[in-house]
C-alpha cells in the first residue's frame, strides 16, 4: 500500500543516567535520523513512546523511542505498531549488539534475540521475529565484566567519535532500508 508507514523503534533506557550509554545506541540512532529529517519528538501517551513523524523520498516514517526501560520495549513497540497500523514486516528496530565490535553495523530481518532482553520482549509482544533490525556493535565487555555493566557504561572519548560516525551511518541505513530494501542496504552498509 502506498500510504503505509514504517515504524522505526530505537531501543534504550529512559533518563539522564543512561544517556549515551552503549545500551542506548539504538535510541541515539533514531534521534540522529529525526534530527537529519527535521523531525520533532512529542509524547504519544497511547504508544508510551516519544514519536516523530517524518517523510523521506515519499516514505512515511514513524520514529519511536519507547519511554520504558529496555527489557519492557515490547509493549510500547506493539502499541505504536497498532496505533499507526504498521504491519510487523514494516517495523525496524535499532539496537545495541554485543556480538559486533564497536562501530560495526549490520542489518537483517528476523532471527533470535541472542539474549537481548529488549528484543526478547518485542518478539513476545509482536508475536513475531520477522521485523527488520539495525544492529549497532558495542563489543564484548573487557575481562570478566558482566555484560549488564558493560552496556550501561558510557563510551570513552575515542570510542565516542567512532560511535558518532556509526550513528550517522545507522540513520543512513534506515533511509536505505525503507527506500531501496534490505539487500541493497546490506550491500551498502555491510561492506564498510
């Protein structure tokens, strides 16, 4: 349908305490995209998300940052998809990925959650794993540091520069996903 929207969900935790942490790179990428497209976020009480509606190359995007904690992302994602009438195959979730080194970007449709509690909750709420994913590498924790502690840490200054570049690339990858499709987006962004 020509009037169908895309729902782009950026995962993270709310509040200043978690701003710019590894776990919030998904939300950060969606905020970068909103800024690039002059989108303004406002609260949608029904979806329990900050929402910005934008248009790029004729495609209508609903950019959403859930107001819930990461492991409760499913309810707001499902509520936004229902409110804006977005089918699961047009949902894009941006999230951090421990299995990718910092600065790596990977795109895919479906698959498991690999222990990511935000994805696990979205799988449950949507009743499907067949949504698109923008995976942003944050790397494995050093030594014996628990993964939970690692993802809740902010980036060192040198890492922050790399992440600023990858967040801009993630925003571009989302645009390519909705305008050109998954395979062209993978060809373009996986080669980097």
